C-alpha cells in the first residue's frame, strides 16, 4: 500500500469518531467484574504481593510491565492487588476504539470501514468481557494496535517510527507475543526509513532486555529464571500445542481459532460470512494478514484451544477489519447496527453476572473465612492460588486429587466442583452465556465440612 495514501477525515467523520470513542469507553463499565475469578487473575494478584516467576507469580515469562503498571497504581491509589490490576485493564479498554480506528486509518481504510472495524472489535464478546477482568490480554491488545499503527505511520515519519518502537517494546513487556504483531509493520517501516528503523530496533531490544532482566533478577537470577522458562515451554509443547499427543488435531481445533473463538453461533456465522467477503475484497491488500496472521497461526499451533476465546483476543482485530470491509455498501449502516445489536444483546447477560455477583471462587473462600477459620483447611489444587491470595493467614494444605469429603471433623475442604456431601455448601454461576466466553472452569466451587469417620461394622 502507498504509505502516503491516507485521506483526511471530514468534519462529520471526526465528530463521529470522537462521539463513538466516548460511547465505547462508557460501555466498558458493565464489563467490570466485581471480583476476580480465573486462576491467572489470582496469579497476577499474587505477583503484586511477591513477584516470583519461579513460583508462577505470575507464570513465565512474568509479564513484567503489566505487573509494574499495576504496582504503581496500587501504591498511588493505596488499593489491593486485584483492583490495581483490574484498573490497568479497564483503563486500557477505554482506548480499544481509538487504537483500532488509528490502525485502520493507517492501513489505510475508508472512514466507514475504520469506524466499523473499531466498533466491531470493541463489542466482540471476548474483547468486551475480558476488558473488565484482571488479565493482561486487553491491555496487551491496545498496546499492540498502537504500536502497529505508529510503525505504519513511521513509513513517512521518523517520530512516529521511534514512538512505535517504544510502544512495541512496552507491548512486548506485557506479552512477548506482541512482537509477532509488530514485526510486519516494523519491516515496512524499515524499508522506508532504514536508519531510523535501526535505532527503533535498538530501543525495542533495550526495553525487552531491561524488563525481562528485571523479571529474572526479582525471581532469583537468570539461571533459575531460564529454567522456569524452559519448563513452561515444555509444558506448552507437551500439553497445549499441536505436538501434544492428547490435543485434538489441527483440523479439529481450527474452528476454535478461526470460526468460533466464542460460542455464540449466530454471531459466529455472521462474522464469518462478513470476514470471508472482506477477505475477498481485500485479496490485493495483504497488510491485515501480514500484521495479525502470524499470531493467529501461533495461537492455532501452540495455545490451549479450551481458552481460544481469551487467546484469540490478540488477533480479533483481523476479524474486525475483514468483517468491516465485508459489509455490503448498500444499507451498510443498518447492517453494522444489526451486527452490533446481536453482540450487545448476547453478551450483556454475561456481563451482568460478573459485574453484580462475586465469583464462586471468591464466594467460597469468603465462606471458609467466615465459618471455618479455626479449622484445618484442605484446598483442591486448582484453587490453590485463590486460597493463597484470599486467606493467606489460615492454615492450608493443598490436595492434588481432592476427595469427595474429608474424614476429619476439625477440617474443611475447599473444592472445585459441586458436592452432594452432607453439610456441603455449593457456590455456582449460571453457565450460559458466560461459558461461551470464559473458560469452562470455576463455575462451581464447594465447601465441604469434615465428618467423623464411620467405624466399620464388627
């Protein structure tokens, strides 16, 4: 594409862009979850208390700048770990629309396609939902979008290229996979401004070395940090990736990554059809695929297909761009409005649940604290991070294979899953439509008081 082909926006288009950006920012509030829920959220929160990648606080490679930003907020606002991390995520989510619009304009796309792609991305169920959690995916996405847009503008501006390099380095400090997204735009910038691009590459390397060097230092040094990275890589290769003997074949999981990253059949069909039409229209414009294709392939090959809704966030801009370009020119505003309405109506009930209620994990831990603080607490291993974060002062014993109950009247079991044992208290969340967006874990957590063992008959 011509680096200088950007057509200025009209006054009405600028007004529309600003107005929609504000509306989208306001729409982020319903997605703000009341409590943490996911295992990784607990690990991120533990990292603010005691950063140690070796102990998976957080898990490798450590997300150093994500934790650093949250640490600053925690100190300035004097808040606990979860709200500090969530604040980083929510603040980033406010800029989903302008970041996507900026990138779309730099591709360059016409004003309507740019506006449509930004709106679609903002209201994709997974992007909307995870923008209210304490997970790094949405801040990482916003930084990647901004870096890619600045680097594309860097084809005609030294300042933009340097700015893009700085943002790309920061984005890599949130999640290293962002380098896959920034690579294509960086190469294009290099072809136009080689000397400045070399300086930019040095900046990226310096930021990455400084941030992950700090992560290694805080975790006990380079050797143990490297060992942790190696073990984590081996885990991904042997469990999550296409090399795993237990993972379904690539064809079987292709629909999870390419067609239905979230389980909303009607929305999936509409987006797939629009994206297919957009791919045909843009068959001579390879930039969107160049930018987001590498990460899409990486996710398909190496990431857990059970979490495709979350892991696909990094390449959802590709779906948004293709879908926006695939909207038929006739009645395009009506088509866009219908698609947005479908996504809003389907996603809103899920957001209402997480926005207004405590997660089963947090509710169960609070129940233990309130009623069983003096007892010995056995914790099902999948809840170990939640227990360590939310009740660190209580005696805990991790159970790798949680039994249905405990034969000890002075003990209590905190267990993932529902229980029918006598005296058990179950904490549940309605699965639909939440299970179509969130990973299908922690929807049910039980607290099971111990019982006196029954003596065998003589």
